[in-house]
């Protein structure tokens, strides 16, 4: 049992606490850091699950990334990919849909790709979700090379 972030050996208690509260294996220091982040940004448990899922797959995501206008749930800056997690998929109003479209337009103009992932697929299909994101990152990387 080692910390996902720093590979430090975990005590039984630290392991138990971090898995119970965050669903990820973290040392006390990294657990505290994550708890502060949740307090500050109201980060969802799905965002944290996806963050560590992506890290384990060898991607380098950033949580609560400031893109110059707003905080993005997750981002991979190297390929300019933003990931937003949708929490209330059925409840979307046409104003919200319009805002999303406008945000997508702005991010494309700035060379960013934004994907929106419903929180339910992270909860139920984390591995497949991470596999798909890995594919998207590979596609983006190939496109960057062409340019
Ligand atoms: Zn650690």
C-alpha cells in the first residue's frame, strides 16, 4: 500500500482513512491536501475518482484548473483538453445548453477541446471512461504533431 501521489508507504490507518473518505490510496499529507481542495472548490467525488483513474493510466491531469475564465474540473494542458463533469444530466435547461455551447465555442477558438462527461459513467464505468479519455488524448497528440 503506497500513496498514489508520492509512493510513500501507507500505514493501515492512513490507507483506511483515505480510501473511506476519498476512494483513493493517499498518505496523510496528500489526503489533507485533497480535503482542502474539496473544501475550497467543492470538488465532486467523481472528479477525484476520475483524476486518480487518469493518473493511474499514466495521464497527467490537473484538478480544478483555472483556464483564464473559469475553473475546469479536470484538464490535460499538454494537449489542451478540458474535462467537465456533468452532475445533473436530465435537468439541463436550454439556457444551460446555450451556455455550454458558447463555452465550447470559446474554448475551441483558444485551441482547447472540452468534453463533458456525465457523472454516472464515472461512477459505473470508470475504467472505460479513462480508456476513452486516453484515446482522445492520443488523438489530440497526433493532431498536434500534424500541425
Ligand atoms: Zn503522498
